[in-house]
C-alpha cells in the first residue's frame, strides 16, 4: 500500500491500518490523526512532519523511521520498536512510551522537556541531559 492509497482510504473515513506491512512508506507531512497503525511494520518509513495526534502505534515496528518534527501528542507508542528512529523536534506531549524500545534513537529537542522515559528501553539513546529515564 502506498501513500496515495492510505490517504485516500483515510479521507474516506478509514482509520484502522493495523498489522499491515508499510515498510518504507512515505507519509511525510500527512494529516493522519487518530489513525490505528498498531502492529504495523513501518520500518524506515518517512513520517517526518506528519500529524499523528492520538495515533495508535502500539507494538508497531518503527525501526529506523524518520519521525522528525512529527506530532505524536497523546499517541500510544507502548511496546513499539523505535530502535534507531529519528525523533528530532517531535512532539511527544502525553505520549505513552511504556516498554517502547528507543535504543539508538535520537530524541534531540523533543517536547515536552520533562518527557518521562521510565519503563522505556533507552540504552544508547540520544537524550538531552535532565530527561527522566530508567533505560
């Protein structure tokens, strides 16, 4: 499934895209709030600048994905694989990061500044000083 089909189906009211293989999909700057991408393979996806407000990304594979400048506020990222993902300047306000794998990910300049990574796997993660982490 490519960008055009996803956006066409989303515009028609579909929100459940759970469990699909969307490896490398290009959804930069897409307006796809409230979408269900749980258990979806989004490895190496381009999601930079996308609006994923209140998206369900639980158990999704986002290994190596570009999420720079992405709105992930109130998104469910629990148990997601964000290993080596780029989250530079991403909005993670009230995002659920419980048991999220953030190894080798870059969280540079994310908001909020007091992001809580307790319960996340955050070893070798680029995290600005002062962030909470059990990693």
